[in-house]
C-alpha cells in the first residue's frame, strides 16, 4: 500500500462515516499522511481529526476514534491507534507494506512523478550570465539549482520551459567589442573594458574568421568584433553548460527586443494601462503604486531606453508567449530587482503574488579552488567541473537552500568516502547494483516469486516507508522550489538501505542453501531502492553509477 493509497482509504472511510450520518464533517479533496518521528507510533500518521473537529462539532479525539474503528477494517491495515488529542497512528501489515516494492519496480522511472503542480505552465529563467565572459562559480550554483528545479517541476506535473536571457545589448556589449578589438590589434584593453586572457582567445577567433578585421574602419571593426566575439563566447557558455548536463529550451536575445521594437511597444502598452508618465524630459513607470521604493525611468532624456525598459519588454514577452507563471532565479547582487520586477508584473495587469516569483541565491565560497588565469579574478565553472567533477559539484550545490550562503571544501568533495554526501548516495546505488549482479549469479530471480508478507523485519518496514515518501518529497521540493529536499531524502534513504543490507540477506549464505521466496522478495526491495535512488539522482542531474 502506497501513501497515496492509504490517503485514499482514509478519505474513503471518512466519506462513508459522513454518508451514514455517524459524522457531520467536510470531506477534503486530499488527506495528508506522514511518517511518525518514532517507529513505535506506526508506519504512517495523520492529523485529519484535528483539522475537521471544529467543523464537525465534536472533540478531535472522538472523531479520530470513529475513523480508527472504520480504518481497522480496511484491508492491509494492521492496527490504528489514537494518540494525544486526536492523531491517528496507522500500522500496515507486512503484505500491504511490502507490496510497495513491486509497485515501484513496475513503475520504474515514473515512480516519484506526481500531480502536485498539474496544470501549471511555468517559464523558468536561470543563469542568464552576460555573454561577455566565462561562467563563474556563482553561475554554477544557479545552473545546478535551476536545472534540478526544472526537472522537479516537470516530474510534478507542470509544463515548464527553461530559458536563458542573453544580455547582448547595451553599453556592456560596446565595452566588450572595444576589448576584443583592442586585443586583436595588440593594444591594451580600454578603460571599463574586459581584462583576462579569454579576451585574447576571442580576438584570435575573430581574426581567424575575419582576417580583414584590422583593415576595417573603426565603426565597422567594432561591429564585427562584437558580433563574432559574442558568438564565440556564447558558444563556449553553451558548451560548458552542456558538459554540466544543463540544457535550455529557449535562448532569448535581449537584442531582439530592441531590434524588433518590443521595448517601444512595452512603453506604449504600459502607458495604455495608465502607469507611464513623463517628467523631466524622461519617460517613467510609476512602480511605487505597487510597492517599489521609487519610480523607474524607462526612456532617458536622450531618448535611449534603459535596462529597466528592456526588463519590462521581456516580462511582457513571457506573458505574450503564454506563461502565466514566471520564475526568475537571480544572483545575490540582484536583490533590488525583486520589487521592480513585481511592480512590472502589477503594471502589466498581473498578480505579483501569482504570476511572478523571484528567487535570490546567496554567495558561495569554495575552499581550495584556484582563480582562473584565463578569466582573471574569478573561479570559472569549467575549472570547477574539471577539478571536482560534474556530479560532485551538482549534488553539493543542490543539497543546500538557495538562500543560504555556502562555504564548501573542494578537497572533501573529491574524496571517495562516506563523509562526501554524493559519494555516500552514489555508493549505495553501486552497492545495490552489485547485489543484483551477484544475486543473478546465484540464481535468485525476481520473476520467480514475490511474497510481501515475508517482509516482516523492522529494517524492511523502515526502508519501505522511506521509499513510499519519495513522490511526496518530489512534489514538495517542486512546489517550494527547494531541490535540496531531494538530496537530503536520498541521503536518508541510502542510510536506511545500508542498515537493511546489514540485517537482511538477499542472497543465500552458501551454495547449499535453498533459494526461497524470501530471497526473491528481498531482491524486489533491493531493486525498488535502486530505482528510487537512480530517479532521485537524475532529478538532481547526477549520475547513478553501477560500479565504484
């Protein structure tokens, strides 16, 4: 019996009690069950009686006793206790609990998928680093968290589009072009330019594609240096992200907003909404009406649109492309953007509490990491991957909340020991895989038998209950935008598996021992655990090795 099935059973007995007139209570759409903190309190627990007692007009414990009596008759339920003011503690019989192993194995990678966010259409924007230099450690954190969140949203029923906003317009691109051209000419990078050996590499690429660059007039040469240098730098960003197993559905160019007139159209649309005004020769958006600390300039006195105007146009683009929910994942230095982006949403006629969500990530420090010689005073993403490995980096960044500053130990992340969380979880998967191979050599085959009533060891009930939690953990992680919940769950699951492995034999102890249904049934449990570990690691973008 899965937690979902138990939830439906509880709802069913409540509905029957209401229909029979024994209770007068509202039947909720969903009944939540949770694992008790102590195994002595059963396999599952619910506080449903406490939730409904006031509306039912009876004490919660009395309501709980009615439900307990009826639940006791449900097939697969071994015992129901009423605890405290009205908690229901439910113990399943071994057969009902053990049936979960077969359910998981037969579901395969689909186990864990849920409908928590069914019907939600989400645009998820993350990383969005300027195409004027390489990705650094801060971008790496958002790449890990953003892509994990994308996977979790999809697994929880949402229709999600991942998007990278390419800031390829404005003064930064002019400075970038001047830097590339200067290095191509063998000159020093101009003031406000981009230093770093990577600019020399971009200059070399531009010269290879346009040998006549140095013969062109300055205006034309700057355009060539900008466009070709930008293309080369963006290609490198895409390649590095791909090596990190991060892929975007949409690469959106800021320049298209300007070239296609979208910025001007955004100003006009917001003016029609009644939120644009003219003052001091500039065009403003009255964002203070919606909680921003000051009104924002959209068009300067010289007629040049601001970055804020492009932000407004970009938001409207997302809205026009059919995304009711827009999630922005921004770095710590963008904290001031929260109010203004929500104000843009309100000015566009949206509900800032529903249609836009801004997540701010905190800074990260990695002890032992070397600054990039190529990029200057930064830790490059490509160097992190080469040094520590994609799996260790992704897992380590995903296992902490985005809003918590991080100080990680690079050498520890490289260690193959149980002190390294990613190794601990991956090792559990490899151990399970090895057990499957050895069991096959012994002639233990799942398809030859399955008797869940035999799974009566304490470690088996604990392990099965933990496996049953996986869909809820995935749905909650997606809903709360917290991938770290999956990582912490996997570590707990790995620990429960190791304890079970130490106590319960899957294989015969000797060649003379008869292979029984207990061995075969435990092999189902072994495979169910492997399935969940592999799926959980995949949701974090981490591999599940079969050998280590």
